[in-house]
């Protein structure tokens, strides 16, 4: 699944199924009332130009609900005709990560309601919302992601006279790196690990500063160490995957093209998911979702458009 990209010529929009566990341990979802239509809906909104669907979903959910959320797996896309024309809406699982809400009634959304899933199915007004919520109910919506990012576009090897580990990002890569935050903040990474190669470090350093995360810089994720001892990188990613599972902690790592496919094979070895057929281009990522010790999904995040 390619996640987060822009779609077709129709009006594009994105949103999510916002969920939490109540004190009794039951799953509830947040739905909103829109006075313009007098309906109950899942939170969503239109995509701005040059924004990804993933980033749009994250922004619109928070704007319409006042809740801080962490996005999970992609649920699906629906199409329908609205007063503005044909619309395509993409939805993600979205876990509320705070107890309270900063929701303020306004002209667009005048009420937010936390409700159990069966109640939401009865209360939602639009069939397409019911379709998305029904699919959500069947999913591993509480799976935790490990983000495996390939560094942004670097200067070509033939154009660099120094050591390969010092090869920097080219101009396009620098622009890609600046736009990483708008995508990956949606997943709420709590740790960021990067190869000590300059092109990897420079890809994530902006995100680490914005998210107030101290990056873990290691040669275990570097190409030159991988050529000498492949087990170091593979053992490293295995340890990260175990932390994702045991602590339900979202982790992002940034590494290189020769290493990432082997890492993916390592963490999915005992799972029954299909592996992506193509390698990552500069700035692309795989988001690997874990539920307990199994990989339950892999999504592809394209490089930021510049």
C-alpha cells in the first residue's frame, strides 16, 4: 500500500477513525456533528496543494476534534459526490494520545461525541463513513509502527571527492529533508536512529529538533559497516523491532538502500505479510506495523514532493 500520496483529479480529502480505550477498557471512537449538513461524521478535510493525504489527515483530525492523535494503519479510501463535486477521502486509524480535548464548537463542527463502536455505526449519517468504520473494526488498529526511512537524495558519488560517509544531500535532498516533519510527525515517533553518514543525519536532524528528540547516531546503520559485517545492522533493527513490540514505542530509523531491504526481511521473517516488490527511492520509507510479535502491515511512504 502506498500511503500518504496525492490521488486523482477529484477533490481529495483525508481523515481518520479516532479511537481510545475508556476506563473500562472498551474501545470508543470520536465522531463530529456538522451543522451545515446536520449530520454525524468522521473527522476529515480537504487537502491543501503540495500536502500529502497523510499530513492532511493528521492536521484535519486535530483541527476538527481538538485532540492530539497518533496515526496508525491506512484504513481505505471512499468516493462519493458532494455539493462541491466528486470527492475521494482517505482514512487512517488515529489513536487519541491525551485524556482531555481542546475541542471548541464552531460553525463547521459544533459537537464532538465519544461513543462505542456499535453506537457509532448506528449514529453516523453517511454510508461511506459506516463503511470505513466497519473496516476499522476488523483491523489491527492498535498496531505500532517502525518507520524505515531511506535518506533523502544525496550528491552523486562521482561528484563528491571526499569519503563516502561525508557525502552530503544535494539541493533536492535538502528540500525533501525539510518536508519530512510534516509527514512523520503524524506517527508520533519517540526515538529516531540514524546512520552516522552525513546524508542520513542531515535527513532527520530537522525532525529531531522539531520533535525535541535526541537522535541516536550509529555506524551500525551505515553502508561501510554493513559491507564488513552485515549482522551488526540486522541485529540492530531486530532490537529496535523488539522495543516497538514490548514498549509500544514508535521508532524511526534512517539508513541506506543496500541495508533496508535486508532489515525488512529480518523483521518480517516470521510474519505472513507480502514484502514490497520495489526498493526505496531516496526519501521513501516503509512503515512496518507490529501487533504483538507479528508484522500485520507494511505501507510505503513516498518521498516528499518538492
